[in-house]
C-alpha cells in the first residue's frame, strides 16, 4: 500500500524587520535549491505568520492581521519527503552548505530552529496550485460531468495551523473527530480550500541544529563548519532521532481563501449546533493542550508534492 509523504516543519521566530525579509528572500531560495538536490525531496512551503485566530474571543490580545505588530514573527518551513531517511540523508550530504546558509540568518533569529517531522494521517488538499478552488457542491447539472481537479491560488490564500496536544490513548478518537470536523467545513464553509491532519513522529536533531557539544560550541562564521554530529551519532538515521512529543502533538493544517474566510469558518464550531457537537465531542474532549491557531501566508513554495498524497 502506498504511503503518504513525510513533512518536516522547521519552526522558528524571527525579528519582524525589513532586514529579515530581505535576508529571507536572498538566502531562502539558496536553501531550497540545496535541499532539492536529494531525490527523496518532493517539495516545500515557506510560510510567514500574519496573525492568530482568536477563537471567539479566547485570546483578547491576538488578531487575524498582526503583520505590523507581531514581533518576533513565526516562520514555518515545510519540506516534504518520500520518507524520514531521505530528510536525514539530505542534511548529512549537504551539511556544510546548509550550515553556512542557515548560519547567515542567525542575526535575525529569536527562537529556534526546531524541526519536528509529521506523518500525514488524513488529507483533502488541492492537487494543483494556480486557480481558485472549484466547490464540491456545484449542483445537479454538473452531476454527469467528469471530476475536475481541486485547485487553489498559489499565493492568494491563507494557511491556518492548529496546534493540538492529544491525551494518551485518545489519538484514534481525536483523528476521527478532527476528520469529521474538517469534512463538515469543507462541504459547508465558504472559502475552505483543503486540509491535512499531521501527527508528530519525532524531531530531527540535525535539522534543529542540535549538534554535539563540540559542534555546538565551535566558533565559526560558516567557512569552517563543524563536523556532522549530534548527541545521537555521526550518521543519518531512518527514523527521527529525538522522540516524539508527549502527549502526542497534532497539527491541523487548513487552507482558506483569506483570513476572514478562516475566521468565519472556524467560528461555526462555536455557533452551529451540528458542528458544535462534532467538534466538542470529537476534538476538544480529547485534548491536553490547545487548540492554538496560527495564520500564515505563503512566501515561496513548490507545491507539486500534493500530487503524491494518497489519503
């Protein structure tokens, strides 16, 4: 049976200044080109945080649009891989180059990097980027036509990432409840483009710059990098070396036409009786922490990895 790709999400917080954006645009493409040299690499999404979803007033200090006021600002770099081993091999083979490029960004870094890896548990995402999504419910007149590809705007869309920590032993129930919630929204909420349920399976030590003591304390600007080595050894591993978060962490990844569509859509979990029951019993009842929803805008991407989804 075919398996879904694995997604590594490199998470950091950076200074919200013009200099940071200039550096992202200058160095980011070089990192992407280097990463793409490995045959197991399938694509990427670079996301910059633009705000949070306040979830009916739960967080009075947050807003949908915080581009000017949020500092530091969150940056999520999704890289998509055939398997975990491919991700770890890339970091091994390209260590010196990645170290030099990422080291050039340290003066804008406030927190991170931290790079967990996620298994795609369920997904209903566009397979093509370039046009607005064609709704599922087009009416009876379209019933006999051939299925059309699901498509989405490559840049004019908002990505909402919900952080959920799930009680031990409740993972299966949570996944089913989250899937039902997302399917309800996909069918009924205007502007909902697609979604994924991501389960953390561990953390990349080298992708998180968790080097061994000698490497972590070596003084260099990148021209003389330390050797590839972490507290887990000097060779790439087939599984993430750092254990997965406990309680289990899930990201619910959603794509919407705009932050306003996301705000209206997710708000239905509080004001629509049918969805309220699904979400309360299927999602909230199984949580140790969350949900916390962050809103991102795509900066750069190579989205053909979506063609590899099998769920």
